[in-house]
């Protein structure tokens, strides 16, 4: 008995330490599958001995969050759900009642409160009773409206998540190894601990409502409640009405969807709940579970053994990362032959040898992961040269975590400059679909891309690319079509794509409008400056000239000109335009123009200027809500600047 008590205390300590990191966006110290296994062991021991510690994770809904945010009590406790890996237990729980099946999203639970049609509060789940107020981030998180038509008191609970696509892109662009995230859930948690709303918004966190906790009027059906939230403008979790009898087939169908790899939103299981919310609310509370609030289903991890063939090393923005390539195996319906090993420390932790047998799972049914090693022989070779530029490598040991990572010592390595390639192919640049950061890094590691112009020569490698994992003839054909389409490019987009420091879309527009692309080209060749162009100035002019004088940039630019056709744009005379000499600020939604960028383009075509903030130089503030109490409206009134609607603007200055 004493030995079992000691084991319980040891498990509680281990699980709570992992939870602290999990809920506060810190480094992952324990994989999900390991946490679940230890939690199951703890639950079994507690049931057997009756020995339950107050701080046991079986008795708490979450974890006390760190950070300086204001802590507030929840109006309704955010309790967690009981979990099982047995479909039969779900059926027994459902009984004869109508139920709903939905995803168990792998993110961070948030609780939103509305009064009189306005979003008034956002709390994190915290420990279930006390959460952190992050209302200041309401404009940085997607998936919910800030104003709703319902005027009563409304409380919504949902999951804030980051997609696998955004997770991969964000992680690849983080240069400090200590700042990288273990998984999308870890990234979502860390993101909502940030204090800069602009940085949070850039990470594309989206809220997915999974239950309507309260509204003033009676609405018993959970299905009706979710439909009501959709009509109000919320992103709502996918769901399906079913019964205990139909549940196995439904779970099998939903599981196959995850296994197909088509789910971009992270999920770590499924949830069932009763349609009758009155019945659901009538249950008791055991530990940190409301017995009838819902029941979570977690998938059994299927581990498969396979032989390691070799370790592939791929260069990214900051590190050279190892990938285990092994003999193909079938795991949960798909063929798997590769799994990331993250870094040198993970290779050492697992005990991977030059030859060995790997035990592999698909974490959350999606991501291949090595969890154990046996029969290891020899030590894996750590490359001494970068796979992209062949410069010497070095092993870096993090001062904070002690993690060992491999780095290229060449600051000009193509892979380290992938941010520039991302800008080159972006919508505002060459607008080439199908070339994500991950794809370009793979092509760089394969030796296909060294400079911008190589993108237009990828056709030479399409045979090899079509044989690469994740590609095929159709995807390669789509890539070719997108690349060929981009060869015809507007000069503003081309100038932006060049990644000249300080030269963005606005500067490109000013240059092209004033002297045309031919004039831009002529001044580059002659070494003349651009400070005479309004809005460019000496610093930007110097940046352009210095950029072109660099031999690598000069030769790359001329190489691109041989691959592309730059559209001819007439030099604009905007001196007599309807907006000539006037400065505008455009805020809020627009109705006549597609978006504010199109509105801005019209103003600039008529000789006007659009800025982001109201000042004494502002001629007009355009806001379709002229009576708004926004900070821009208040500032305009203080300065005596006219506030006009879009309709009034069109009457006075033309346009749509």
C-alpha cells in the first residue's frame, strides 16, 4: 500500500509539471500519449487505494496559469469531461437519449461573454474556476463576432486553435530554437500569453464554439443552440446527431477523416453530449467532471515497429533538423516512412543508433512520431556540412533548456533567407500558389532553388519532384501552371518581390506612378537616386541604390528579367485628380469597394494619400459609422476634421 501511495505522489508530481508547461505555452516536457498513459495509471491506482491527493490532475479541470494577466472567476465553472478509449463506454453513457458527436479540438479553451449585443469579456479556462482576462485580444482572434444581434446575456465556450499549416509556417520562421513550439496546441497557448495584439493576430488563432453555456431565453436542444450560434456569426465545431446504436459507425467515419490527413485543425479525440441540455445539467459533479455534461473519446495509439534506414538532415531558417527515414509501415490506414526527430537532444534521449528498430505512432492520428528505440547499434553521424550550401556546421547548446541543435555557419545560406523567398512568391509579390515555406525548404535542401530565378526553372526538376512524398503529377502540374502564370507581372508586384529593404507595396506604387518601370530600370543602371519622387525620400532612395550595387542582387535582378515579362504601365499624372493633395484615413467596413486596399488604390490614382492615423494633416476621415465612438472618430472631432461616409466620398470625389 505504501509503495502504491508513493507511486501516486510521484505520478501527481510528474503530471502536474507537464500540465504547467502544457497550459502556459512552455516547452513540451511530456508527449500527449505518455501523459495519457500516466494519467490512466494514476486513475487506476486512486480507484484501487482510495488515496487521492488534493492536487491530483484527476481532481482539477486545468492548471493555474502563469503570467501577469488579471485573474477572474468564471460565471459558470469550466469543468473538464470524463475520457475513455472504449466506444462501448460511450454507448453505455448515451443510453437511449439523442446525442451529438463533435470534434475534441486540441487548443486552448476560452469563455466569451456578451451583454446588450456587445462582447464584454474573454476569459481563458485556467483551472476551471479561475481564468485570465484576455479581452484586450478580442480583435486579434478570429472565429467570433464582436457584436451580435442578440441583446440578452450570453456566455459561449469554445476552443482557440491554430491550424497545422499556420503552425508549420510560424515555427519555421522562428530563428531562436528556445522560442520554437512543440505542437499547434503549445503555440496557441503561448500566443494567447503575448501582450501585443498585432503579433497574436499574425498567428491566425481561431475560436471554435463548442457549447452555448447561457442565454436568457429557454432553448433546451444543444443542436438548436449551436445553430443559433452559427446564425449569430460564430465559427462552430462540426457536429452530427446520432444515437448510441449508430455511434460506432459514426466514430469510425470521423476517425477515417482524421487519418486521411485532410484535417488542418488539430483534434485529439471526439466528444459526445446529450441534445437535452436540461438533462445534461442535472448530473452531479465528481472531482472536476460534470457527469452528464459530455464524454470525451481518445484514440488508442497504434505503435508499429520498423527498421531505421537512415537519418535525413534538412536545413530550415535557423536549424538543420533530423528526420528518421525508415522502412515503410502501415499505421492506422496510411503508409508512413518518415518522422521528425526534432534535434540532436531527441536523438540522444531516444537512444537512436546508426542501425536500430523504431517504435512509431501517429500522434493525434496525423503526425508520425518515434516513441521508443531498441536493438540500437553504433551512433548516428552528425553532418559536418550544411546540406544546402555545404558550409561547416556547428552544434549549439541552448543556455535555457540545454537542447542541442545543429546549425549552418553561413549567414548567407539560401535556407536562412527563406523569408525573402516567401515574400517573393506572396500575393503582393509574384503571387505563386503551391510554394509554401516547407515546400521551398524541401526544394532548397534538394538543390533545386538557390536564387529567385530558379523558381522559374523548377520545370527541369519536375520529374524528381513528382516522386517526392506529398507530390504527384497533378500537384506538379498545378505548380507549373501557377509559375507560368506569374511570369507576366505588374511592376509594383515585381518591385515588392525583390525584397529591397524599406521598399514595400506603397513605395513601389509611388515609383511606378512617377517614372514607370522603364524609369526605375534606367535609374538602377545609371546609379541615380529616387529621392525626388514624393514619399520616397533619401533613406529609401539610398536603400534601393545600395541594394542594386550588391553584385549578388544585381545579377539576380538581371537573371529575373530574362525569365519575366514586366507589364507596361503608363506614368500617371495625378496632379489634377479629384483627390490631389488631400490626405485621407479610411476606417471600418467598406461597402462599395471590395476592401480598403481597393478604396486606397482609387484615392492614390486620383493624387491623394491614405494614412493609418488621424492627424492635423488629415483632410477627411472616411467611416461608414460616422457616429461611432471609436478613437479615430474622437480624434477627428477634436481636430475639427470632417467625418464622411463612403457614399459621401463617392459624391464628392467620384469612384465606385
